[in-house]
């Protein structure tokens, strides 16, 4: 990422949040004003709050995204939400390929790639999640997994403006564990080189987020690592003070 590209701090609320949670969103949106020009901020609430969230934040610096989308624009897919529907709600981002969906919904790289392509077609920014399991790390397969997932999960039409990569070591999500700074540095350097090679002119500026038990106490250490261009935050994004503290750290560097 070049100096003129701002970091992105994204919050994934997962299956959390009721209408009463909009007060938390208001607080985050208010705090985002102080970081304009320094850090881009995003919250991905559950689909039930998507329209109200985008309406609430329409005149603020806080961006709103969805947690998933279907690969098709419409059809007989009960319970699914298309990228076009996400865009119609006013959202501008969508997460695809989160490890929990790869695991619990058995999503493959091909499915993730088709969802990312659908997001691009709907003019959404796709946050494409990749990362290794604990077993893959233990067997020394981390970089091979990242190479495969980048090749097969990211569409050929990806650019620095329509795609964000989120590296989330599966074994670190929600566990309180994080890889060492050397491990993260190696993974992000590898991904950057791969993106630069595949997407000349875009790979340098494509943001690569780190996700995996990011919190205010470790955000400064993580952000100091070269090629870490922001964070995908889970549990800490549910509390306005915690999320704003993380975003503030990124915005001060």
C-alpha cells in the first residue's frame, strides 16, 4: 500500500445486533468524524439492520457493509441476499469467504470467487477473506494455502478500488491468540508480492487487512507491520469505545 492509501478498519458484527444496537452505531459514526482523511472505517452489521444502518450513517464518515452475499443477482434461493440487494440497501462493502462460512457453510474458493465477482458487478467493494487452519499452520502449509486461496478466491477483475484482502488465521479468530509479528509480516509480504505479480498497477495499492483477535491492546503492534493496511475486527467492534480506540491507533500512525 502506498502512503496516499488510507488504512481500513472494518468491524464484523457477525450474528450480533438488534435495533437497540443502532445506538452503538451512532456513537461509532460520531467518533469516525475525527479520523476523516486518516482512516477509513466500516461496520458490517447483520442483514436485519443493513437498511437502517446505511440510512443512519449516510451523512457520516462511517461506511456500512454486509457480511455475505449470494453469487447470483436474483432467483429461487430462499433466505439468501444478492449483492444487488446489498447495494440497494445503500451498503458499499461486502465480506465474502469469511472462515466461518468456509467452515460451517462449506464454501469453497470457487464459491467465494463467484461472490466477489457478484459484488464487483453490483459496484460493491469485496473484502475477500483468506487464511490457514491450525493444522495447516502446524504442517508448514500457510503460504501454500494463501497462494491457493488468492489464486482461486480473487476474481481476475479485482482492482485496488473494488477489492480488499483480509488475512485471518482461522485458529486465531475468537481465541485471543495471534501469530507472532514475524509470522504476520511473512504472510503479508507474501500476499503483497503475489498481488503485485498478478495485478500490475493494482496489487501495490490493494489493502491487506489483518483479522484474528484484533483489539486495542495489540492494534499498534499489528499496524506497525509492513503491508498490514488495517484490520478486520470481530468482537471488539461490538463496543463503540473499543472499536474507536482501535481505529484511533491506526489513524495516528
